[in-house]
């Protein structure tokens, strides 16, 4: 792990301002680390990722800093350093995978990378020219996962990344996630302990709108995390 990549201080988020989902949430993400975000249903994991993705309007924060500079989630500079794979995504339904990744690379201003390794790893060879709307849930997820890992953003956000995936693709995804620290920083939410224990440098426990507990490298084990969730 390196210097701080992203710092969030006292973030609050809501759908109804009288009933905040996140309250004074603060965290720091370092360069080149893999961080898992866990919590019971309704803890606010998806809301937080949506805030960082620029999709949730009801929020405020005392400070949001990227690379030691003030940042805004909808600023172009911030957007080009971040990519999100959502738990479910029905956007770009009339694109094929090849059309979608071409579009994304142009939007991020980068040369289109070779995706053959990821296509093979996710066993997606048959589907690269199929409209996204005609793909199964798992194969739609692969469109966005392949794009994410090919793009290699400095900050990669994944919301429940294994949902809908078959066994082989899940195992391949775990290897990609665990190795992502070589390229950037990965923050992901999950309710599956295996995905946490096999990939993370650090785990953050979200409860009642705040980070209540964290597990540092070497202490990420299923028993401790399970106890933290059930207490």
C-alpha cells in the first residue's frame, strides 16, 4: 500500500433527509490496496458506492479529497479515475460488449486495451457480439467486469461483484480482485465472506451509517468478521 488515494470525511447520505442512511461516514483508501465493505442489509453499502459513482444526489460531505486535492464526484477529472460495476446494471442494453468497451475507452480518453485474456477467463467468447439486453444476468455482469479490469482505473468500485456469476467465473474474479493492488485501489461491497477473506488487505464494517470497525491485513478472517456482524 502507498499514499492516501481517497479521503472521505463526515459524509452523510439520505433518500429522505429526515432519515439519513449514512451519518458522518469517514474513511481513507490508500494507493494499491483491496478493501472490502461489509454490513447487514440496509447498512448503506450500495448507497455509499452510488455516492462515489456520482449517482446519488442526496448527500453532503465535510471533505472529499483525491490525490491530496479537493474533489467532486461528478467532476470529469474524478470520473476518469473511477469505474463502477453495479450489482445490477441494465444500461447500454442495445450495445454489444465490443461496442460498449469501445465507447467506454473513448469516454475515458484511452487506447482500447486487449481484452482477450479477460474474455477467455470469464468464458465470454460466445457473447462479445450479442446485445447486452439479450444476455443472462451473469453474462451482463461479465460485460462490466471485463471492462473494469481491462480499463484498470485508479479507483475501482464493485457492488456485490459475484452476484449472478458461475463457479468458474467467480474463482477467476477472485484472482483478479486479489491482484488488483498492482494496478490501483479496489473498494467492493459483499455479503459473501469468502470474497472478503480471499481478496482483501482491509475490511470495513458499516453499521448504522458509519464505519464501526475495521480489520487490517493479517486479521481478515471469517470468524472475526462474522462476530463483528452479529454483535
